[in-house]
C-alpha cells in the first residue's frame, strides 16, 4: 500500500484518466486544521467555497522527443522537456491555451528534449529552471543556456533526494545520484506521488539508470510510467524482472515518438 505523502498538500483521492485529473473538495475542517476556534457568532457565518486540489498531466505530441506538461490545480505549470521543434511546441502550448509557465525541467541536454525549451523561454517569463548539471557542446544546448541566463530565473541543479515544488505538489528527483558522463544515463527522473497515483517520468534513462533507481528504493506502486528513451527495448527488458516494484500493475505506459 502506498504510504501517505504529506508533502503533496494538493493531492486527494484520484479519478484516473489517460490525462490525469485529480479533483476532490477539501472540508473546512481540513483547511482550518490547527487554527484557534473562533468565538460563537450571533448570526450564522457563510462557509467559504470548497478548496479544490489535484493536477493534470499532458504528454504532448511534439514529434520526435519528449514534452510533458504538469498543471497544478492552482494553474501553476511545469514543462518537463520541450521536444526538438520550436514551432511545434509553440503551436501545441498555444492550442492548449497555456498563458504562463512557472517552471521548466530539462532531463538532459539532447536536442530532442532541449530545443523546444529555447522557444518556451521566448514565450513565457519562467520563474524556475531545473537541470541535471550535464553539459553539451551542441549549439542547441548553447542557445538554451544563453536563454536561461537571459531569463533571470532561479536555476537549480537537481539530483536524487531533491524536490521540485509546483502549486502544492512536490516532484521527487529519484535520479541521477551523480553524473556518469553519459547523457541518457544521467537523465533526470521525476516521481510525482499524489494520493493514490504515482507517475514516473524517465527522460531517456535506460537499463543502467533504472537499476540504480530500483537499488535506491525510491520506487513504489507506479501507476503511470513514461517509458525511458522513447520506448527503448532496454526498458521493456527491464520492466519484466522488476514488475513486483510496480504493484498494482502499471495502469498506463506512455511511449514518446523516436522517429526513423
């Protein structure tokens, strides 16, 4: 059974869909927990409206590459990777009606993850940027880092044990523990644990990374798995012997497009 996660204050019992929407009103007693009891009033006091809690997650079609948008019930948004095409990520976000972007997280510097984020930095005043600390001599990554510097956002280099906040949610970084020098293996892997739904976003992580994550004891009851490296065969070979770590069985497995 999944343990309670007190850090994710915006999490409640979910109604799981392919695009997850988790919504449940919190009672006044929960909202007011710990506050001093008011003195009795002579006339009834209207109750405040119920407080909603939850998140949505969209796996965006950006052609080759990854782009995953997490939106808290507060409407704060975090984009994990941006795909290869600047035009496509702009078109997708515009069509979704996204007007603001609180944070972005780059799993690793490969072009099919970072190129679209260059455009995102042009589109929105991003407040927080999370990186794995890896480097690349590609012009695309250089353009991204120039955009990061110009943005003036708070930049964090994250590793296992760190967290990324989002509107009452907490995304836990479960990989990397330390950098190996291999871009894919060093992908940031994020675990979003909200009530009874656990979502694992894996970037381009493959078998060596997954073995380290399992050994760390960071995983439990994964419901939604974004398959590493666009559905790499290494991931399918990895899942079978470790299915006991995904209990109950995976509800959704998401594979991004790798191209030809």
